[in-house]
C-alpha cells in the first residue's frame, strides 16, 4: 500500500531530467521524479528495490558529471550542507533499473533546495 501511495506522489520533471542526466544516453533511458516525502520513507517503500545505506556526499559527487547543470551554481547551493544519497536497483520483468535517491534536491533553476527526495531512475531494457 505504501509503495502505491508513494508512486502516486512522485512527480516526474523533464527539466530536472535534462539537467542531471546524459543528453542522449546510448543505452536505456533516464527519468527524474520528485516527492516531498523524506528519503527514508521513499527507501522504505522499496517496491522491490534493494538499497544500500544512506551516505552524505558533496553535490558534485552526488549528481555526477553526466548532466548539463552548472556545477559552480550547484556547489554554491549546497555550500552549507551535503546531499544525502541512497543508491539501489531492481530487476523488473526483463529490465534492469538503477535508482538514486537524493535529499534535499535542487529546483530546476538551481536557486533553492527543496525538502523531500529526488528519484533518478535509469532503466536498461532487456535486449
């Protein structure tokens, strides 16, 4: 029941997806969704995902180098805090899904941190 409620509460955002994922991945597809739910609630509603432990990372380590986002602007945004990150995965049907949970997360303009959780999902379909 919690997984259903959480899935319904996720709002996918093409602007965030364009900022923080590769522009044209050669394999698979990315999507970024957000929720106001805390990181622990999202991870607890695992829905078949296997998650590691929570880490606190610097923003550039947490968001990686694949996106087109302004790295300096993001670093300034997180100047007072780190990013809490949980990584996980699951097999769904024949597809492999990698998930990264980040909290707090930046808005698309990189002007403020939003309480809640960003969910970066990478789906690699079976061939």
